[in-house]
C-alpha cells in the first residue's frame, strides 16, 4: 500500500466506474491501456480496490464509526444532496481517512505474503535413486514431490505416516509439501514436530520453513522466532527486512 498517492476526485470516480464495470467504449480502452503502461497508476487502482473491499468489512465499519459521526455534523454536504454526490464525497473521505489513520494492519498481511513469495522455494528433495525395497513408498512419493505434484505426494506420505511410525524426514517433507501446496497451517503442524525432535538432522531447514509458514500465516512474531533459530543466510535476510 502506497499512502503517498495523490488521488483526485475525478480519478476516484473513474476508478470506481472501472471497478464496478460501468466503464465502456473509448474510456474503458484508454483506462486499460493506462493500466498496462503506467505501473504507478496500476498500483493506485489496486490500492483503491483494496480500500473499498476493506470498507465493506465489519472491522472497517467499526473503525469508521467515529468518522461517520463526524460527517453527520459537517456542513460540507448540502441538505439537498442526493445519494450519488454523497457517495462521491464518502469515497474521497474514506480514502483520505484510511490513509490518515495509518491502517497498517489491513496491508500487513500483503507485505508478509510478498516477503514470503520472494523467499519461498520448495526443498529440492532427496535423490530418488536412493530408494530401496524397504522405503519404496517414500521415494515413490518423492518423485511426485520433485515433479511439483504436491497433492499426490502428500496423499502418499500421509498414508505412509499412518501405516508406519512417522520420522523427522517424513514429517519434514510433509510440512514443506503442504507449504508448497498453500496449506500453511498443516505445514506448521508437521514442521513443528521436526523442530521439537531430539534428532537435529533437519533442524535448520525445519526452522526456516516453519518461519516461512508463520510468515505466510501473518504471524510475524513466530516467524521471526523460528527464523532466528535457522542458520540459513536467507533467514537473516528475511529477519533484517522484518526488523526494518
């Protein structure tokens, strides 16, 4: 979220028409062309879209109660003003109010998710040539994992975990696979088991991916805590950005 946008009334009205699919003809063509060619304008539109979505939530309604009460007493809006002019005023006022309130919590998750996306890459996995008749099922799933078919790998590994005693290796790759499959809460469950294990074979890796999982879940405190336990260079880089 860029709180330094200078958004005019006309721009707000145009963006609203675009978001509500009320823009047609040459105006629509010109607007979409500008979106493609002007990154700053594109960012402005995304910010306004996010703010409009936030206003609809119960949290934002509660945060704006005091602001709405203040609007009732203002003399800026004439008594004869109808719904549409009032809505125009409210759009501009809400955008200004949101930026002025420093509504960081709404956009904090996006910031964490962006940081997560910049750093997350799945563990490359183990060489499948290591498979033997005794651990064929594990390495069969590893083939799926390395092909990016995380759902199939998870299904096979979870079945294996139910039929045998789960170990750190199995829990670790189940955790990373769930994270790669955008299931951060399940990833946290498996990776936490590895970090609490007395065997430290995957300790730095598990703490790193657990930190990323918490980052994706927008739990900055636990993300920082786990990343601090990992000796990965990437961990320190993420921590430095979280501490900025």
